[in-house]
C-alpha cells in the first residue's frame, strides 16, 4: 500500500510537472519580421521594439528580424502579411499604391513636414482614421508604427542640376508622390528597387535617385554620385510596420500590452538614432567630393507650385475610389500645422 502511494505521488508530480512545462512552452511566442536590405537607421525602431518586447515579457515573446528579403521580397511583404506567412513586416506604400491608397496621402509632395517628430504625429493620426484601418484590414494588416524618414533629396551622376529645368529629361529613381512631382518638372521617374539603384546609376540606366540620407549610404549611391540636392526637399515615402491582425488578436493580453507599449520607446530610439546619422552623412559627402546643390528661393517656389495640382488630382482619384480623400488630406495637414 505504501509503495502504491509513493508511486501515485511520483506519477502525479511528474504529470503536474509536465502540465506546467507544457503551459510554459505554450505561452512562449515567436514572431518573424520580414525586412529587406541590412540593419540600418530605417530599421532601428524594429530592433528596439524586439528588445523592449523581450524585456517586458522576460523573453517569452520573441520578435525575430529577417533581413535581406529572406522571408519575402520587399514589394510582397503586404501580401505575406495577408495570408500569415509572417507576423510582422515593413513595406512602403508606393510599392503598391493600389493596395494601400489611404496611406499614399503621406507621400504627396510638399506637405510642409519640417522634422521627423512632426511626421510621426501626422502618421499616427492618420493610422487612427477608420477609413485607413479599413483599407489595411483588406490585407489582414494592423498598422503598428511608421518608419519616419526625412524629405528625400536626389544624388546623381554627371552634371549637377543648378535650376529646376535641369531635371527635364533626367531619369530619376522616384516613387509615389515624389515621382509625380519630378514628372511635373520634366524628369522621367523609374521604380527600380532600392537594392538595384547603385547598379542603375553606375551603368547610366538612371541618372539620379531620390532617397533619405541613410539609404544613399546603405545602398551605396554615395559611391557613384557626383552631386546631391541639399535643399530640394520635395517629399518622402511612407513605410509603415504592420502586423498580421490574426496573430495580434491571438496574443495573450499581457503580450499585446507589451507590444503596444513598446512602440513609443521604439520610435524615440529611431529618432535619436537618425539624428546621429547626420554626424556621418556630412563628412561622407565632403570626403567623396560630392557637390551639394542648393537651389535659390525662386527656383524652390517654382518647384513647389507644381505640388498643388498633384494633391488635387489625388483627392479626386481617391474620392472616386471610395475614400474620404479630402478628409484624410485635411487631417494630415492640420496635424502638421499644429
């Protein structure tokens, strides 16, 4: 009888231990993130997000970053999110404007964004709009945070433009609203991927590329560039980080909270890191002898006049597509002006 009691106790203890082990294992969550290129300023908030989430959950919620398009091509990340190929991804709205038309309002030229902090406020305000959430819900995607980037400027090879008319006929890598404003001044926009840009400029297929400073360095444009437009500031692209809605809803409440509360510190880290990037950017231009082109106020004013018709055309097109386009544009502009 004593033997049976001990055996039963041992079996019960082992079973209980197995239950706890199973529960602990079941509570552990690993998310995969699809990124392209390599680690850079553009991805630092995702790196920080992963650190924060891990710290807040004692390592039970792991966010694994996959660079170099290991999980998906950059232009297919939203598709991957839609059917759950991975739980989180970064993409740019201009890669497939027809799939996320509501986000393209942030890519319109000359919106008046003065700094990255203002851009973040405008981005997050737009993310809260029901029409935007509905737009992304078609892809089973939940907007998590933006990847704020400075105004794009062009770096190119050959003769440096000194006036806006010099862009006439120039082949430029420019996406979204940036491409439209460049087309309005006579340039010929192309949509080569970021990773293809170096070769395109080096071979002469493209004359110049519009990027934020980090990308000009990360994708080696500075290695083939002769000039850079220091103050053109025509606009930028919008590249959010999204999560698969089903994966988000399946998270335990404490993991959801950990993820949500990690966004602000991740963005703060991103902004701080990006500001430090300029400590490398200016010396890089000088060491390579890259001409920094500054356009006159008159040239910039003439350039900016081209933006109004583009914004009006966007409102007309997206209203016809069923979006409250003017409302979205007004929301962005009012947030920026505040």
